[in-house]
């Protein structure tokens, strides 16, 4: 294979990712597992309450949840890549590869998280400019996780590789990042709230029940996002 200097825009990829995930629900397994673990982490950190200890516990819990989510995306990228290549995916094969590449995925996730944290800190100092910086971080690092998960890139280099790939295919990266963000906001944000409100007359309304419902829809959103960022990354990086 040789590197492609510029990747074309194939809008059908974003549509084909839907039946791909429906045919291969194993893509959702690791993101769902990580989301459920994230709910448990949130429950464990909640008793610390307010004050400095509570603030520190909440910040640590949020970081752990973010890293769990990103590891779930990385593992889903591996399984989705298998599905794109062969039409069907093997969970056992994907999980084994995710374990093998786990260090690189987490390293890339930590770099991603640190840069997002810097953007948030800038927001505390300069206000709304943080949203612009966070959008730029998300845009340029949209392919960091698939680079580490399926591209064979060491975790420490995945950030730079993603930036290089985005610069070589800016339109594809922009469409992918915008769609990923829209899906995350809609499917992982608004839909769980609507479903939880719809279920309130039939089931007890408890915080953990709402969190678990949100975890299910977060996994669905992340599975689709993993499918599109994996396919567009491989298209931007290589030509067979």
C-alpha cells in the first residue's frame, strides 16, 4: 500500500456505516461496557460531596470516564475495521487486538484528554474562545484513536499522525468531525433524556437508571462514530 496525498469525499461511507453497525452489534459491546463502568465510577465518586475533596474526586472521576469512553472507541475502531474489511466482525479477534493495542490507545486518549483540558482552561480565562479551541482540537484529533487502534501508530505519535492526515484531507476530516459531534450530541445527549422522561410513568426514576439508559445510547453513538472515523481514516491514510 502507498500513502494517498489527498483522500476523496465519499458521502456514502456515512450512510453505509449504519447497516454495518446494525449487522455487527459487537461493535457496540466494548463502548457499552466502558460506559457502564463509567457509571459505576461516577457513583463511587459521588459520595465525596462538595469542597476541595469533592471537586478533586469529581475531576478525577470525569477523567477516568473520559479515558474509559475513548478506550471503548478505540476498541470499537478495531472491530469496525474488521467489519469493513470482511463484512462481519469477530468480537474475540477484535478484543484480543484491542488488548494488544490497549497501551497505544490509552496513550493517544490521554493526549487527546490533555489537549481538551487545556482548551477548557483557556475558556476559564478567556470565555467563549474555549469553544473554538475545543472544536479545533476535536477536528485535528478526530483520527488519533483510529491511528493508534488500526493504523499501527504508537500512541505517542497518534496525535501528530492525526494532524497530518487532517491536513491532507481537510474536507473529509471536517465532515467526519461535524457528523461525529452531531451524533454524540443528539444520540448520546438528547435521546436518553427523552427516553428517560417517557419511561418515568412506568419505572422508578432513579439517577442510576437514567445513567444506565444514557450509557446504552452513548454506546450506540460511539459505535457509529467508530465506524465512520475508522473508514475515513483508512481512506485518508492509504490507497490499496
